[in-house]
């Protein structure tokens, strides 16, 4: 109990939660409430509605009116999650970023546990184990993210789930989320590990996130996923056509390996 009081006092209001949202009326309230339940360690919960056509903005606004920690923003046109996250990261005032997608949610004490283990291990990035909820197949899987030590560990796949990650804002480029409609998270980690040579990532082996996955979206968009990976390298990271093709091919192999790895947790 004393350790928890000490952690809360030392790191009070040090975390800015970054939440992009688009047509998320079914899940957004649950996501924000899970962030509010993290306690005094949360400085602010920044939510950007990316020009939703449903009631997402109204729900966010209602929550913000009842809690000053929640700050609500809205775009005039739909520009994607990359723009939304960067916009919020430029507004944030906390020492740490904690990312949360609108259709995911956290278990209690997630952020407090991560901040404590980051301080103990002098780490700048921390993830946790996640529970993947495949709604359409009514199945649940647990995934333990691989620890990334260098940019080389990111060549074949992105092992860092966004809603699991906490990042220290002192990293060079920490506020520079690539403005891409897809794979902006992957490009972000590649950029951080390329720019920061002594970066340290650790994973807390505890299931603290529910990650919602659409089975239909994954199985029906394989060609689109390959195209998005290529554009991430070519347009987002300026790798050139040849290197972008090579990296995209390695991503395909990495994706197959990731699926095989996830199946171990059935």
C-alpha cells in the first residue's frame, strides 16, 4: 500500500492520454472511463474526434463537461488517426504519452504499473500484455509483445500495440506522429528507434489492455494492408521504391509469423 501511495505522489498528473476517435459511439465512453479510472497519475485525457458522422463527438463532449481532465477536440475534415494523434501530442503537457484507441480499454492501475516499472528500469517505452477480442468470431487471445531493442527488430513486423504503449516525451521526435491514414503507428516506432540510439523498451508481462479486432477487416483487406505498408515506407519514411518493396515483402513474412505466434495463446 505504501509503495502505491509513493508512486501516486511522485508521478501525480504526469501522463497525457492520447485518444483518436472516428465513428466510435459504441466504444468511446468505455475507453475514456477506463482512462479516468487510472487515478491521479493522469494529467489529461485528450480526445480528437476525426469528423465522425455518428454521436461520437456528442458523447465525448458530455464526458468532458463533467470532468475537467477530459479535453475534447474536433476536426473539420477526416484526416486519419496519424493527424489526430499528432494534433493531440502537440497539445499535451504531460511527461509521458499513453496511447489509447477509441475501441480499446484499459484495466485498473495499468498506467501506474507502467510508470513505476519504467522508472525502475530507466526505460522510455513500456508495453503490457494484451487480450485480443475478436468480436466477430467471439474469441479471446492473449499476446505478449516482443521487446524491441533496435530498429532491426522492427524490420519484419510491428510488435508494439498502440493501446498498450506508454512513451516518455523526452525522446527525440516523440511528438512527431507521422500523418498517415494507415500504419502511422508502425512508422512512429521505426522513426523513434532510428532517431534515438539509446532507447529502451520493456514489456510488463501482465494483461492490462483489451484490444478489439475486427475479423472481417483483417481477412477482407489483405491487398490493402500490403499497399498501406508500402506507402508507409515510400511516402511516410521516404525509403525509395526498391527498399520499400523489400521491407513490404519482409512485412508479409512477419505478419505470417505473428499470426502463428498469436495462435499459441488460444
